[in-house]
């Protein structure tokens, strides 16, 4: 499974080396007004990442150093995103995470959480927040897809994952253009974009985090769709035994600060390695120490 998770979604698998973005514009965005057109640009192909170690409790907190954390690489990540969302096999494409509501009540807080994410995405694209120019022509296609189903109130991470696994192929099929088959999906790598590999889940503690704000404490749960501990090889289980020992019962999820929505999305585009990004709950921000633990306000109530 580890090898499957870190497989590269190289654009050359289907389109050939670095095609021009304008080649696909008339196919994917033909039904949109011309004012929403994207600028033609030659798209790069992903290169192999340089591996890094995950922070542990014995280390001091440090900023993220993944590909998308290097400001000069962000335009490249966005170019790759353009490439992946403009396949002629699909109707007008969108990007962004799917988010599940798993808690009843607190409607105002839930709405505030969604608005915070959308506002942060818009702010992220503002030029003053980057040292290198960042193309904002794909901002208008961002879609935080909300799944608010009462049947999922109180759902576990495992139940969210199962629902997401059913939603992904259904959504992909609904966007196929005529004369395109579902078999084309894997061939062009559309099912390995962040939108279809990861989803967000919001439960009670996530809503509570908005009422108890501190640095990086406003969180949602980031869920890996294809995580199944039972499918791990013996070698992988040994290699990651130390991490598995500390996992909570629902495997394959971690807390994601709301402020790192775009960083998480672009990082997965350039480097889809769950294990090198994983932080064991209840910690977050790539460092497992008490200053980054989610839920300390509950200790005070007790």
C-alpha cells in the first residue's frame, strides 16, 4: 500500500510531456464565459521529492518544509493542478476538498468553519502573501464540496471513509464527457488528485476548536481514502510499527489546521506521501508535543 500511496501522478502518463494548457481550454471550459478563461501556460511534470522526517515530541516545532512550503515552488504546484483539472475527458472541472459534517447542532459554528476555510483560500491567493507570483486564475474554480447528511451525524472516521469511497467513483462518472469511459480515469490520473484521495471530517471537537482558538488549533480531520491497515504488507507494518503503536482506533486520519488547507492540497499535488506528512492525533502542525495537542480545553472543564 505504501508504494501505491506514493505513486507519482505524472502528467506524461496520458498527455505526453508538458502539453500547453491552452490545448485543453476549449474542451474543459468551453461552456464558461470568456472572462473566466485561464491563461495559456506550459505545464511542468512533477519531479521526485526529497524525503524528510516527521517531527517527534523530542524536537522543537519547525515550519513545514515540503515542496509547497517553498514559496517559489507554489506556482509550479498550481500549474500541475491546472493540468490535472483540465482533462478533455471531463466537464468543467473544479478542485478543493470534500468536507463531511459529522455532528448535529451548532449550525452557526459549522457555517463559520466553512466560511473560514473559503476566506482563507481567497486570502492565500493574494499576491502579498507570497514572495513569488502566484496565479489566481484557478481560484474561481475552487469548490469546498459539503456533505451534510443527517445519516452521517455521529459517523466515525471509518464510516466517513466508506461513504467517501462510494462518492468518489460516482462523482467521477457524473463528470465524464460522451465517448469517455470510467477506465480512462486511472489512465489520466484523475482519481489520484487531492479531491479524490483525501477528504475532511468535522466532529464535535473540531467545532469546539473554533470556540477555543489558538495558533493552529482551529482544525478539521484529514482522512485518507485508501487507508486500510489490513492491506499493509509485512514489510510496511515493520517499517511503520512505531507510528501504528500510537494510532487511535480509527486509522488513516490526522488533524489539519484550517490555516493549512491550501498547503495540504498543494503539497499532496506535488508529493502524495501520507506517511511523510502524518502526525499522530491528538497532535497537529507536524510536531507531537503538548503545545500542539488538540483539545486541552476539555482538560480544563474536567
